[in-house]
């Protein structure tokens, strides 16, 4: 990774059987690699041990002593090392999956003062309700949410052979990635200059 590249972590938020998330994440990773501003990694929450029961202490105050399961170590390390995130989420009952909430709640400082962009998919709303809820949650963790995201309404008819049929989608992806890259650079420089006052 050179100085112009940022470590981007793409998170596949759904763990449901026969989910569409990996298809979307693969296309997003392709767009991010072509963008040229990122070193791209993908984490699939279906491959991570993420219990719903949490320890009594908050990860905000426990820091490195927070007792996470051994199977979560790869996720924690990836979150810690990332300069920016893209969360790929479906919409379940007007919100986002429990797997994604659990992954967020097991961490705190790993999100702090870092930018998060969203790519959502669903029915008529394209996952936008899920994104609205995620913006509220991640703001509480002192993350910076990026305004321009990608939403894919009625994804079951809007994709073919692993790609969106909308010819404008790569342009929207570039806008998202340009903003994410800017924030990643600005926030990384700020973190390096002084500790964030969380």
C-alpha cells in the first residue's frame, strides 16, 4: 500500500441462507479496486463467530481487555486496521440484520473517527431504511457516515450475472468512493496528528 491508498474494509452484513450480499460485495470490491485509492479487503460476517450475548463491560471502556471470542479476532483486527468501511446491507423489516448489529456492538474504538459508506439492497426502498438506522448507530460510535451511498431497489430483477443492470451504477459507485477516499485521508491525518477526544 502506498501513501495515496487507504485500507478499505467491505463488510457483508447478511448471514441469511441464499443471501445476495456476497454478490453485491464482490461488485463493490471490483469498483473499489478499479478506483485506485484503496487497498481492499472483504469480511463476510457469515464466516465470523458473533454471539448475541455481550460481556457486562462496554468495549468503549474495556479497550484491549474486552473479552471477545477467539473466532472474532480476524474481524477485530480488520476493523482496527481499516481506514474506511463500506457496509453492504439488506433491509429486513425496515432495518438491518441482527448479525450486523452484533458485529458493531462487539466493538467501539475500531469505528471511531473513521468514515463509513453504505451499499444497500432490498425491495422498493432499496435498503434505505436499514441505512438510516445504521447512520444513527455508527454516529454514536463517533464514526463519520458518508452522504452518497448506493441503493439497489428490487435487486432480484435489477441485477444480472453479478452486475447491476443500471448503467449509471458505476458512476454512483465512483462518487461514493471519491467521498470515502477524501474522508479516509482527512481522518487518518487527523488521527495521526492528535488522539480523537472520544
